[in-house]
C-alpha cells in the first residue's frame, strides 16, 4: 500500500468476452490484495463478447475492484453504452475522439488514502481505421487541465503499432507516471522506466482465453483467414488468463519506481 515505498498501481490489459469477465470477477479481489494495489485500472473494450462493453458489464468490473475502466476503438459498439459514458466518469473513451462524442478521456480518482490518481486514454491513428485528433497534442492538453490536481498520472495508449506507442512514451517521459499500451492483446517484454521517470510497456496483454486468436475463437478466426469471408468472431471458450502490469510510483514526484509484468492463470472448473 502507499507509504514510504510508493503507491502501487495495477493495470490489466484488454478484457475479452465472458470467460475474461468471469476470470476477472473471481480473481481480481485476491490479486489486488496480493500485490497491495492502491488503485486498479482495467481496459474492458472487448468485454461484451469481443465488441465493446455494456453498462451491466461495466458495473461488474467496478464491483470486482476496478477504480477506472478504459476502452478503445470498440468503445461505442454497444448502443446502450453511450448514455453511460456521460453519467459514469470512471469509464473512459479515448480523449482524442472528436468533440461531441459521449463521455470523457480523463478521470481523476483517489486511493483509499485519498491520494489523487489521474487516468487518461488516447488512441493511436496508425492502422486503426478511424479519423481522430492527434493523440500527442490531446495528451498535452489533458496534462494542462490536470495541473496540480494529481501528481500520479497513468496513460493508456490504445494503438496498433509499437512505434506510435513508443513515440508517445518518449513524448510524455517525465510528465506522467506511466504509458501503458493496449489493443494488440499480446504482452510485450519491453517494460522499462524511461530516463525522466515514466514507466513504459508496448502492450499489457489481455484478460481472456489463451488458446484463442487474441481472444476470439480460433476455429472461426482460421476460417476467416483461409476464406477471406467477413463476419464477426465469437469470443473463445476455455480457461482465461489475466495479464497486465504492476507499477510502483513515488507519490511526491509522480515518477515510476518500478514496473513488472504480471500474469495470473485461471484455475479450470
């Protein structure tokens, strides 16, 4: 917990489908206790069978122990989520969506000890299939709006290519506590603390079935690759794995003290 050793943040990668949600609900309270997490963030943009999130699922993620939910390019896939984004400040969509979109991309929460923790999310523009504002300038504007309200700032960059994520990490080095990549669902082995004190990893992984194609049913995915026929991919069934990172952050400077990849397999039923 927070104190002389810093503040502990737990970030979990993209939550995928009903098996991922089941694993999260069963394991998250224990994982928070195990790692002594003061604040937990879960990316849950694939929670509704791989496509978006519903208010009901969001409520279950919060009840399991998440202090903030981030999303991404599937943020608005479910029609019923749009009003929820405007009424629940703890769920974020990328802040570089154009003006007029529901919701916000920045949330300032608090640990149980009352320490403010800011979470902001941006989405990349390379190979993402959407026209968005600049994530770099959007991040700058968000940091200006945070001001002195929070020294601890965690950034979820939801992007396809590692180069764009790395560039944002360098752009924000020393100004935020961590830049954590999401979207590709595969945990990377490049976790590090950049020279000015910002923790970085290209991708945190996913909460989903490992025997899959990044969370989707592997047989359906193979058919689509082999035939090139379009169609939605159902979420995979089976035992899910929880992946992410644990960060220690200096509560005075906001600089990262450590970053560690974590992975928790789900026990078979």
